[in-house]
């Protein structure tokens, strides 16, 4: 039961209060007449006695509100009381249009907008912030030349000393009754809220899912028992803390989008404490405004419970996925969307098709999806079919001596090794139609069969594949199974190349460059021109090409500064353009006519730039810029 406390400055107010409490049958168990200096302590004593709402007046109410957190109802002068005071003021001054001064705490006065018109008076109001402001308020009031002053006990005493007639305002039955009635309604609402909160807490704590409520600032308001168990902290320890501090694994960009109405919901897989969870975020809306969000965490149960010897065997055979989504770095918006899609796909058990060029993060993403799925405890078997002999494809995927019923005498293929886990087939575009058709059979019945009639092995595998080319084009050419295409096409990821992700290209180049500088104990500096050149070049091998290029660049560097000329020359040397000329493939390094001329003149003048610039009719600075532009380097010092 919500208890109400009544704290008033005068005995007569307490008498009125008791009368109203008895008549209205209110639950007010704590009632005191208090001094202003004791207001805060009295309020705290009321709280200790079990009071949930306090009714008080004037400066006392202001102090209680300022120094405690208890809900407060302020006793304000009722409009009827103000009207009676104005009527008495007119009778006292015996003036038709008196100037009436009112000095009171700002939290005591009701709305007096039409009082002047109703009573044909001029109201002069001075508000008090604290009791000590009386003298200042009276001085300000005297400048307004009032005919009479209405105020509290101290105000009236001082005003009379200044020669003003006064009227003492008293809180009558109307104002006290109104305040107690408001407190009663507040108590009823608080009681309902307590009951609702208790019910919600019971539901939340009984839930197997973790439930979090956050406000529009992303701070925790409510957490249930499963969340407390997950983070190892009590609700009291984390309430008011930013969600990003407690769960750094969460994508705060997506959560802010929810809180700002940019998206209606967010569902994704997330790895917390080495366990996969389904994360759901939904906004809380009230009167078309978003007031926060509910976040729920549903634990993804492992499809297979691994025993210790099984785990050891998987590690020894390399059938484990090491990467999580934390291992995939990106600052690129397009790549960020791909990763978000991948996290969503981790919630499903359907096949995934990844389009990617050589050297992109396709393998990392496949491992991360596996580690965020219900198959996390199962094996992860990755095979690259590019370049594999067509006669060996069936054996690699489905086992040697294909078709034998004796599992012990048959070499297990990738699908059997990946049972209850994931098989990742890279280069699926290189599979023969026969092998493609067998994959369709397995995915349709989850059995490896010798014929359509005879069952060999039952398997339960999630299939992920990658391709460098669009499989639909192969379907149109009759080189790829239409059935298999539609089986794997539903969940598709397209990883952008590194050349399309300039932010990531710069990050990885700096990373590899720094690693090799440390490895070979070299202190090298990449110039601004060198950085720009890295962005301009085409990295068809993506991360693989970039890493090997960085090692060659560092290990062969004979100058401290690595500029665009050095980078361009090395790139042209390592990755020349190959063209077919007269039926033969030949290396062709194209140079613009201006670049050819610059090279010839530098050769002619043995690298003397002054002579070359003089012959061209340009300054040496312009010559240097052109040499940088075309990657022309003098052979002579």
C-alpha cells in the first residue's frame, strides 16, 4: 500500500488536514507540523517510516523536492482563496482600483491570469526563492507603490514595519483538500505501477530469454535475471549504464537507428561469452514517440554436444572455425551491410552463396557465420574445388570408393566429415554437372546415396559455397545445375573487392606495411603520393595480393621514403599486363608518349634533370611532378 505523509508549517493547517483525511477516508499515517529548517530531515524521517508521497507547502516543499527523491504534492493557494484575499484587500484599502502586492514562494500561487479583470485591481507579484529573500522582495515591491501587501507571517511583520497594511495568506480547506486529493490519485497510480512492475518483473525473471530495456540515450533501465547471470552483475550495478559498456558486442549503429526511428526492428546473431545468441531489438512507442527499446537475447542451442575427445579430434584434423565477426574488419559502408546480412543469415540453417573475388574475406565470413549459428559445436570443413581433377570431385566431397556400404573401408568425404556442422565449398562453379546433381540429392534428402534407391549415409550438414562468377550465367549456358542454383541462391552475399573499399584498402596496407617493417627491422615512411597510388591501383588478388606486395616492397626497399614511383614500378614489375599478340601471350607494359620521351631524355642526359628540363622548356619542379605522375625514375644519380 502506498503511504502519504502530510508536513505543514502551522497547527491550524494540520487540524484542517486531519478533518479532510477523516472525511475522505484517506490513507495518511504520517502527519507533522514542522519548522522550515527541519523540513529535509523530517521528510527523510517520513521516508524511513514508509511514506511514499509527501504533501507540503511553500519553501518547505521546495527544500524537500530539492534534497530528496520522494514524489511531492505542493499545497498551492486555491483560486477561491486568492479571490477572498483580494476582496478583503479592497475592503481594507477602501479603494475601487487598489494596487495589491503579493509576495509568496513561486510554488504556492495558482493561475491568476484573469484576477485583475474579475476584481478590477492591479496585482503586483514578487516571488520568493527562499525565506532570506523577504527583504529584497519587499524593497522591490515598495518601488511598485502597493496600497496593501499580502504575504506570509514574516513578510507581513516586515511590511507593517514599513508602514504598509497587510493580509496574511492562509491555506484553507480548499487548497489542502485539493493537494490531498492529488496525492490520493498519485498514490493510486503508484500502487498500480507497483503491481504492474511486480507482474512484469515476475514475467521477466521467469523468462528463459535475456530481456533488457533501454531509454532513448541507450542506458539500461531494466534487466532480468538471465541477463544478470550472463554478465555476472546485479541489476543495481548496471542500471543507468550505457548498453555499449555492458555489451560491446552489440552493433550500436543499428540500435541507434531503432531509437531514432530509422528502422522498425533488428534481428541478428551475436557472439557473447563464447556463446551464440539471437539478438532482437524493437522500439518502445508511446503517442507516436519512441521512448526506448526492448532488447531480447535468445540462446542458440548447439545442434550437437561435443565430447572432449571429439573436440580434440576436430582440432587435430583442422575441422574447426576460428574466426568470429570480430575478426572481420571494415570501415566501408557497403561491406558493413554485407556483414550485417551475414549475421542475419547465421540465424538460418539454409545454404549460403558467397560471391567474392580471390583474396577477399569470404572464408573468414563463412567461419564467422558457422560460429554464430546453432552448428557452432559441430565441425567446419572447408574445401577448395578450383583446379581439382573432375574425376576426384566426387571422392573429395562424398568419399573414396564411392558407393561402398561399409563406412569403415570407405574414405570419408567432406559431407560426412562435416556431419552436424558446416561444409564450405569454395569454387563451386568448377564442379561438374554430375557432382552438382549429387549435391542436390544430398541436400534434398540429407542422405548420401549410391543410387536413387539405395541409402548409404545419413548426413545433416549446412552448405555454404563461394563463387567468383555469377552462377546464373552458367545456368543459362547449361554449365550449372538449375536445381542447385535455386537451392543455394536464397541467401546470397556479395563481398565487394578491396579496390571498391578504399577505407579498408588503406587500413590493410598500413597494417601489412607495419608488420613487415617490424619483421625486417626497417624504418620506412610511405609518402602522401605513395598512399594515393595505393588507392589508384587495381588489386585483383585483394588481401592476398596486397600482403605479398607489401612484403616485397619492404624487403627490397633501398630508400627510407616509399613514394608513388617506387610503388608503381614494383606493381608493374609484379603484375604486368598480359596481351595476346600474334597468337602468343606477351607482357605489354604501356607507357604514354610523354612518359617514353621523359625516359629517353633522362637516358640521354644520364639522369641530369636540369638538362632534361632545359630541353623540354620546363622547370625542374614541373619535370619532377611529371616523373612522379608517370612513374619515371632516373637510373643515374
